[in-house]
């Protein structure tokens, strides 16, 4: 009797899992990207900051019918440099999440309102900070393309503009970011081009060194 109950529970869980996956596939779009690199500026009263950021392992869930999406990332580095100042500060956040709505009926262009938060950080690579937070809200624009059967988005260009609250301090900000894959591809192209130039210069050198106007070495 016990074996039959265990077997019945196993089949119920199996079919429920299959149904749940079918339900999720029909109603939600799951996607992932390796991360992005961004630059922006933060305006708070008389102080203005340059901001550099790197976000790693971004996971997205979007509802097909409402175009409401959720994003979460376990790693986001934000570095700020005070313009006309003498100090900077760095933070590595471990809880990064946000909601957004895309009124456009497009998977490759997202343009609409969003809210996000960054929390739980290491400050200046020296200590853990569980009191500092960043709350953002405003408009975002993301231009991306999907590869590998549409499961992996490549964020060609992204931007945010809006209001920000950093642990009670009000500011306005904007950022522009690129997918890390784009930067990696650009870097590899540069390296490949430099290597090709070096090889071509060596070939030219060897050709002229042994050409008809320069005697060969004995």
C-alpha cells in the first residue's frame, strides 16, 4: 500500500511538473545575459558624479500578455567619482532587482517605466554595508536582439533616466550601457587587427630584406 501511495505521488509530481513548465512557457519569457557595462552621471544638489557600473549575470522574466518584466542580478559594481573633487567611492551590490513595463509590442525594444533597487554591498572593498541602498525610478530604453532560439538576449544598447534616492539623498541621473559581449567582441577585433598588422609588417620586412635591391646574407 505504501509503495502504491509513493508511486501515485511520484506520478502526480511528474505530471504537475510537466504542466507547470508548459504553463510557464506559454505565459512567461525567461532570458539571461552575461552582463553589461555602463557610464552615467548623478546630479545631487551642488554635487555631480561620474558613474561607472558593471552588472553580471542578469536574469529576466517577462509576462507575454502584460509585457511586465522582472530583472534580478547577484553582482553589480558601481563606482562614483566626484567632479571637481578629490575622492571617489566604490560599491559592489549583491541584491539588484527591478520591475519594468514595456508598452511596445516588441521583444527587442523595451521603452517604458521601471523601478529598481540595489542593496547589500561591500564599500570601497573594505567592509560590508547593510544600510546603504539605491532606489531608482524613471524611463528606460533597451535595444537588444535574441540569439539561440530567442533565449539569450544581446543588449546592444541600454539607457536609464530618472529619479534616484541613495539612502535618503535625492538625485537625478542618467546612464548608458552596453552588453559585455559587445565590448568583448570589439576588444577581440582590435587584438585581431593588431596581430594582422604585425604579421603583415613582418612579411613586408622579410620581402624587402631579401628583395632584388638588397643582397641576401651569405
